């Protein structure tokens, strides 16, 4: 057998090399670790945009990115401020936890975002949740100790849980036809079974609630605990002249 010519051997070698390269998969391109960038936007006082940039690096791939707004505090729809450095808060209808939350938010806004320290509260409320009424009165007293001045403006009706909210203010005004009322608190319950210990516990709760309610009125009026207790027990309705005599009303408008 004759040896193959050198040219034939060279061509066979080239074909073998090309065939081997064609069968190999291309090498993957190295990927750079993903980088996540989060931007937090804080509107700040008066809506002035202030941005803080936070960069987080990680090896995992990132599928989505987003910008999250952090608008900061703002007044509720029932409150307003004026260029004369006065704030106005409206409290009306039946009092509830929503009123406590909203008022607390607005007072915090005034404390931290403004120099306003005079708050005018408009009250036209038949009362509502006794606990919410006491909580609102507490909030007013807390912010009074921080240097706030509260001026109450009553019209229509100020009754039940709304009375201590009105009485604790630094200065109280009421229109001539405003009607006031105090009465015993009532416990609203779903139908169902109750044990003797349940009933005794509810009695202790009502006694505590009465004491806290009347103590608020005593501290901000001219009459003592027994006088308020007697008025509460018989459900007392009275007008502005009586409110002045009791000491919870300063000015009849």
C-alpha cells in the first residue's frame, strides 16, 4: 500500500479539526452581578422634594425595580391651617376611634412640621364612644403641656362623650342656641350568654369609666364630683347660661 501524499494528509487533518470545533457548544459569556438601586422620595415640609438614594448590591438577578414614594405627614381633610398661624380642627357627628386617630395625626403634624401652636376646635357632636371622648380630651391636655393653646367653638349640640373634649380646652365659646347634655354611659353588647363574673367585671368597668369621665369635668369646671354625678344620673340637658355657671363655658357668642 502506497503512503498517502502529504497534501491529502494535510486536508484530512484540517477537516478533522473543523469537525471537532463545530461539535462544541460556545462558552457562556460571564454575567455581571446584578445591582439594585432604590430611591426613596420624601416630600418633606410643604411638599418640597428631597431624595435619599440607597444602593444595594447582590448576586441574584433582578427581575423588577420600582420607585416608592414616602410622602411624609400631612393634615387630614377635616383640618386646615391659615397664613395667620392658626389651625382649625372639626369634630362633629358621633365620636369614634377614627376621630382620635385623625386628631392625633393632625396635632403631630402641627408640632413637627409647623410653628403653629393655636388650635381652634369646632365641635357639634351628640357624643358617641365614651372611650374616644376621653382619649380626645387626653390628647388635648397632652399637647397643652407641649405649649399648644386650644380654643373650642361649640354650636348645635355638645353632649355625652363630647362634653369633656369641649371642657378641657383653654378657652371655650358657644353660640347662644347650643345645647349641652351629660348622662350615664351605656354598655352596648351583642346578644349572648354571660356569667356572673362577666356581669361583675362589666360593673367595675362602668364605675371606672364614670370616675374618669366625671374627674375630667371636675378639673375643668366650678362644681365638685357629687354635683356632676347627680347631673349625670338624671340625664341633664342645659343651655349656655347653665354651662357658664358650671364653669365649662367662658364666652357665649
